[in-house]
C-alpha cells in the first residue's frame, strides 16, 4: 500500500491545475467540462465503488496494460477500493488519468513532422481520405469528431459499421446530417467465416458490450456478416490510392478484422489504426497474446480513440495529431512554385 501511495504522489506532481470558467477549475488535460468522476452520493459513483470492492483481490497488479497502458480498469477499481471516499478517490483517479494522458501525448510527439506535412499539403489540394469506424454504437461520437476535424480539410469518406440493429437505427438517426457517411448494419468477421450471417451476443445496458464472443452476452441474435477486405474491394476500390484510417471498438472482434486484412494482404494499405483493442484480453488472455503477436509482427500501432478519451483535451489532441500525421505521410505535399 505504501508503494502505491508513493507512486500516486509522484503522479500527482505532474498535475498543472488551471482555471477555466470563473469559479471553476479543471486540470489542463481535461476538456472544459469535468467528466472524470461521478460525485459522491451519485448512483453511478456507488456502482463503481461497489464494483471495485466486490471484484478486486488483495494482490497488487501490474501497473501497465499492453492495450490500456497506465490508465487500466484494474487500477481504477483499486483506487475506488481505498478508504476515504471521494476525498481520496477523486484526486487519485484524476492523477492516474493525467499521467496516462501525458504519456499518450508524448507518444504523439514523434508524429509532429508528418502532422506538419499534412498541414502544408493542404496548399496543394485536398487529400482523399477514407475513415473506417467499426463499432459506431448508438451515438457515433468518434465519427462525428472525425467529420468535424477533417470534413473541410480533405476529400473525406466515412464508412461505419454497427452490428446491433437497434444501435444501428439510433446511430443512423444521430448521424443523419453527415453527408459523407456510409453506415452499415454489419458484423465484421475474419476469413474463417463463410456464411453471410453470424451470431451476435447481446450484452446488457447500453449495448456497447455486444460481441461475437459468447462470454460477452446474455442473449443472442443473428446479424449480417461481411469481411472488411471484400467491402473495400467491391465498394471502395480506390482505397489503395487514399489515406485509410481504421478505428475499431468491437469487443474482441478486432482480432477477426486484422486476420482478414492480413489474409487479403492489405494491412499496409491502412495508414493509421485507432482504438484501445483491450476487450480480447478480458475475454481470452491467451488468445489476446496471439493477437498482440500478430499486430506486432505487422508493425501495427494503435492510438486510443474510445469513449473514455473523448472528454479530455490532451487525449483528443494526440488523436488528432495521429489522424493528420497519417494523412501527411501519404499526401504528395504542396505543389512546387
């Protein structure tokens, strides 16, 4: 316990607290609103605290997760298990997020030359960009954010997927104003699936836990299934000449999509990979090791871009740099005078 407290104390030393709106302060890695933690007494705060107390054992865990990095769900749960209530939980949890956000931003620094190239290339014309979002869910926040960032800067096409029919309907309504969006109710599968339908296991709550893995669901439905490589070949044959950005949050099925891209020989045609891709490690740790070996062998590196990243300004800066750097690496640059 003492070692953790010393570590957290070191984490907290990175915090630079600045005031935004009058009478309200927030840490500089967060957005103007403060979403990090429900207030004490709030129903959600109680749920998180109870979950932590119920599920966390007494042994200290590894402080780094290959997908989640420093801000792990395990560390979060252990923080909520500490005595002291919100007075202790809130600053420690915020310190954890701040340090992880700083590390995320540091990983984006080597991308700045390509990011600057992307900025300069706009002088020579609009780059053609295909952004693929696997796991749009009900609101499609990441789709909307990419549209906001890139729509006026490049020739943007967005291809989105949501397997759950209810979530697809709500996502279609939420994103109906985006003219550059092609949203499909499809589960993406790997080369081992030959049929045109697959079983989707439906979780509880907001349907964000729906998965092709039975461990994630309490009921199941049949949904249309396709391979991403075939969709690209049939409907987006120009993708090889464009900047391709791929974000996935599909509850472990990231493995199947990567296997499909490997089998089709087009992993190198994707210029930027996004998402945390941590769900398989919770479902089947041994299979996740194979997955990590696969992406390491293909030199696939991801930038986290999930719901938990959205409220934090520094994390969004890192995502935007990664997106635009991918465009900069593939763009021809401004025309010579």
